[in-house]
C-alpha cells in the first residue's frame, strides 16, 4: 500500500453490480471493504477485463474490524432480502464464539435493522454458503412508499469482539425483492 492510497476499498459499481430478474448482485469489487486496500488484511480480486471472466472472491487475510458494505437505490413500496454468499478457507481462524451482524437501513439518516449471523457454524468442507443461512432469521428491509431517500445501505459487520479473524472469502452480496405471499383462500374466494 503506497502512502497515497487510502486503506479502505471503495465500491466500483460500473460492472460490479448487476441485476438478475428481481435480484441485485454485488460482486466483491462492488462492495466497500474497510482495510480492503491494505494487502496485509485483504486480497481483492483484480478488475475484470471482460464481463465473461469469472469473478474471484475477496479474501480476508486477517482483521479485527470486519466491515463489508454496499448500497443501492431501490424502488419504493417494496420489501427486499439481503444476504452474502461466503466461504471459509480450510485455515480460517477466529470465527468460533464470534457473533457477526448483517445490518441494513433505508436512507443515510435511516435507522438500522439487524440480525445476528453465524460464520463459524459451517463446515469448511461445505464450500460456499449463504448468510444468514436458511435456518437463521432472514435480513429483510422495506423501502416505504414515502421514503425521501430510497437508497438501501447494508453490510456484514464484526467489529465488537476485538478478536482477529481470517480466512473468510466473500463471493457476493445480494439484495432481492421479496413478494408477499397471499393466502390461497384470499385469492380463490376474496369474499369468504
């Protein structure tokens, strides 16, 4: 890291955030990563030369302050579910007995909503997995119809324990629109 380089990596949204149907996919270079420009702490994927190149993960070497965030302006009057696709390297360390958080808010002045997520609960042989996992509390956020700022800010955090941790690979984050499930009786017999 040169003296003129900032230590934190700032998201590049040009080709690093893409829409697939009702889902926005944030590749690693589309996320803000605290200490991401410092090679002692993170190994970031190289900028892709073409859209057809596979995306490499951002690899955490070691940090005591984990903060990986993203933001995107979304449609109002809709609900979204936020998740990260990650992997633990065989030599991952520091995740046992640590509680990480997935947090999100609507607008810069919005109030954060959060859910606890487990990173160490996975077997390293599993490969990629989603957090929060299917057994955990999903991270959902609603962008109200009257929101003056419909930008959703979200992130994966573990900044409170002060413990060093490493070996986490971040493959992507996603923000997916979720639809309300109607009761079949209400659809078939609305006057019932």
